[in-house]
C-alpha cells in the first residue's frame, strides 16, 4: 500500500501544479504516460499496477481540484468549467478572486466526501442495475439533453418591448448564435469522427486540437486584446458562504456531475448546467460551489465507474486510457482506487491555497496578457507536437467556431456539439446516413 499512497500523492501534486497552466488538459499529460507504459510493456517490463493506477487516479483528482485556479483567475476554462467563468470573473473583478477559488474548491471537497462515504459502499450494487435499465434509453436521453441545452439559450434581456423586426432579431441574437455554434461544431465533429485530417499515428489525440480551439484559444485571444486590468485582490482568507450554501451547492453539483459521469458524451459542464436548473440555484456563491462539485464528480466519478467489480464502465478519457493498460477484476482494485482518491484529494486540497497565492503573485509580477501569450504559444506547440501539422488546421477551424459565442454573447457550451451531435446520431443509428449525406463516406 505504500506504493499506492506514494503514487497517488505524487500524481495529485503534479497535476495540481500543471492545472495552473491555462488550457492544459490533464488528459494530454496522461497520454504521454500511457505511451510510456505501452512502450515498457512491449519491452517486457510493464509498470506495476500499484504504481500506474493510483498515479493516474491521483492526477485526475489533482487536476479536477487545481483546475479551478486558472478557470477563475486566468479565464481559460475547459468545457467542464465554463459555467464558473461568469460568476468567477465577477468575483475576480471585485477583488475577490481568491474567495471564488475557495468556494469552488469547497464544492469539490463536498463531492469528494460524497464519493467516499456514499458512492463507494452503494456503487457495486446500484450501478450495474442502473446500467442495465438505462442502456436501451441512452440515445434519447442524450437527445433530450441536447434539446434542453439549445432551448435554454434564451434571450438574456428578459424585458418586454414593442414588436417589430428589431425586437425579433434582438431576441434571436443569442439563440441563433447558439444554434449556429452547435451546428458548426457538430459538423466539425462529424469530420473528425468519419474523415479526420489528423494522421492515423495521432489518432489517440484526434479531438485534442478541436477542444483546444473551441474552449481554450478564444479565451486566450480575448485576454490578449482586452484592455481590462485585473484589480488588486483581497489578501484576507475570506470564505463568504455558510454550511447551508456549501451543502446546497455541493449536493446540486454532485447530482449533476454524477449524471454527466454516468451518461455517455454528456460532460461536466452540461451536468453543472442541468444541476443549476434543477435546483434553481441563484446565489453566485452557491453556484460556484455547485460547479466545483460537478467538475470533480464528473472526472473522478467517471473514472471510478471503471473499477466497479464485474462492470468496468469506461466513461471519460482517463478510464478509456487505463482500460488499455489494466483490467480491474475485484474488490482489491476497487478499494485501492478509493484509497487513492482520498489521498489525492487531501493532497490537492492542501496545495490549493499556496498555488492560488502563487498564481496571483505571478499575475501581479508578469501581467495578465504576457501569461496568456506564453500559454497561447504552449498550447499551439503542444497541438503541433501531439497531432502534427493537420492538427493545426483543425485548431484554426475550431478557434473560429469557438470565437462565435465569445463575440455574440451566447453560451460557450454550445461548442460541445463537436462530440454531442455525431455521438447522438451514432447512438440513434443515423450517424452513417448523416455522414454519407455530408459526403464523408
């Protein structure tokens, strides 16, 4: 168990530090570990499961908690953190960025306790039953989620006014932008699924340039051209929520993140959005707590589904990567996974305070825009290294689509059409017909 503890702790500490780099997804880092593990296995010296498995779990937990910092302080979120940006930026511009990070992290801590104390003892009995019941219905559930996501893109003004074409066009501005973004990103997803320009040797990172372009580069470009100056942040370790707000937000976020972890192709951002609507969250503090809980439940809960004895669901990228390296067979791996989650969660949570202070110090020392410029260069270089020149072409197209909601004021979540539309069509059996109609087959 010493190897398990050391590996989980090391993975969490490493991922928490890497999470402070805006736009860097931990799956891209884990891909290097997977490649190294396959090379070691081919050489006849595979990594011990007591090292590899808790390392990957620790990295997932550490990144799920540490990713809160750039999503609020540097505004370059991945898709699972999109909803934290607006209230998080409000706190940041009021000099309360550290408080926003603490609130979101508190949600992650609540979700961690729920996973350890509720999910762990009940999952072996409930999840196989739920999987059997839900399997025939997943396709229409995904379509229902898509419809709700698009229909809830309602005009932001909420005011009555005189009729006419001006009012009509104003009402459809954000709604039409959301539909256009979803359809264009969905078309890009069909291209990547059925006729990807990315070379076959980079196929394991096929979607990477699309996600970087849709969710990361638009924010970084906006940071570079923006004239907004970040105000000095309050030094006091203020925590502006009571137990009621923390528990309400943590419960809502865990339910939403759990739904996203269990239903294929539904992501943490969508789960957080559904949780917010279902529980009528209005307070920004409760909302931030819920998003932290949703994010951790989505990534960590989805990975833990892989370790349930006798079922081994591969939900999410971490579980998919681990499935090619090891295959859990019983309760030994199951309890090992939860022990690694607990150790990693404690390690990452203790690091959040120093990492937040360090990020704020770096922002004051170097400035908002230079950090964004360096991060932009790192993201482009990483895409080039991982997917080749054609990956840069996909990155450029995805960035153009990702700029639409930024410029027109609609939800950035509509960019998730890149996976939702092709996967929903494939689940319902119409994917090949649509691809043929588009000239991809």
